[in-house]
């Protein structure tokens, strides 16, 4: 790989974790005297400048891809992004997946299909890595663990960049378990399309249009000042957690979601100036083995 002067950072972030990492990545690249182009993979935004994007790709020396892991794989906005990539000749790419559990089974298949799709277009994926951020459903992360993960972003981003800029290659070995998980991922992607059918906006809704403007799939419209949820959902939970009035609910899966909401900026405010519990103390239990290894630098 030649000198890296111009970098395209393409990212998909559901409820904010990946975006935090992408912003730190951009700042770190600028400190290395790189010109950085930031690009959100939200389909609702990408459709507006798809043609312009084709030209941007031809101008850069490196593409870095970051995305949140959904159902052991990449979400549909990432698939759409890969489909729209222009063909090229060995342009280097770095792929960073971001999960709530770390580089452990079943997340071990989360980059395989994406990398294959990128390579089919003629790109050279020379480096792949997992980062960890707090999960936004199922397993609630305590504030101390969340802050350890947020605080670890700069160190892990710079470690990745140090290795990439020094020419180090890092590719994960294909695991047999991946063959089982990839079909499950595809089934899950289609199944969650209907998640939004059970979303309801209650009387707290003011018709502010926040949900429609911020849906990554363009899956929400307003009718009579109330959101209408269509059938192209990816269950990113951005509308559910991000609604300024906390007006959006889904009673059928409420056991999976966090009643108190999910807001990493709020966590940072609550924990400002506080001493954090040690990693071994706030990452107890089998559910957090991957997170613990990540924070202790054992992955």
C-alpha cells in the first residue's frame, strides 16, 4: 500500500456507538495529516448522493468501513452500500465491525459476507477488526462498563491505525460455525422488516418529524402529524430510543428493550468526574467474557 493521504470513512450507526467511533477515527486520521471524507451509510441519505459517491471512491487512497453488528452480521444499509460500490482495482479497505459482545461466537461471522462482497468489486481488504460498544438491547450494560468502552475508543482506534499505516495485515480465519450462522443472519434480516408494524406512537407524540428524518431506511412517514411505520425496518431502535418525547413503543418485544432508554451521551453526563469500578468488577459473568477480554487487551 502506498502513502495514505485521503481516506473515506463509511459508517453505519444505529443508536450512536459506531458514530462515536467514526468521529474519533476521523480526528485520529486528521492528526496523521490525512484528508478525511465522512459518509453515513443510512439508505435514506445515501440515495441522495449515490452518483457523487462513485467519484469520491476513485479519489481516495483508503476506505475504512465501520458498522454495527445486527443478528451476527452486517445490517441491510451495509449490504446496500456494498452493492453500490463502483468496481476498482485493488483499492485497500479496512473493515471494522462493532458489537456488544466482542470477538466471540456467534459474532465470528459478522464480517465474512461484507468482505466477500467488497472483494468481488475488486477491492483489497487488508485489515479487519472488532470493536466493542454497549449493546442497545437484551443485555444491559452498567454505566461503569459503558464508560470503560467509550474511554477505550481512542486507544483502540489508534492501535488499528498504527498497524494499518505500518503495513500490517490482519485477516481472521474462516470458521466452520460461520456456515451455520450466515443463513440465520439472512433469515433475521427479512424477519425484522416487520418489527416496525408493532411500533406505536402514543399521545406524547407532537408530530415533530424527528423519527421520519432520522430513520436510516426512510421507513417512517407522517400522516395527520403521526408517524406511519412501513415494512422495511431493520430494528436499529433509533426511533424507539431517540424520540425526543419518548412517544414510540413496541409492547410485543418490550422485554428485549431497555425501559429506561439508551443514550450514550447521557451515560457520559452521569459519569462525569466519577471514578470507574475496575474492569474485572464491572464485567462479571459469562455474558461479558468478550467485553472483558476486549477491555483488558486480550483479543
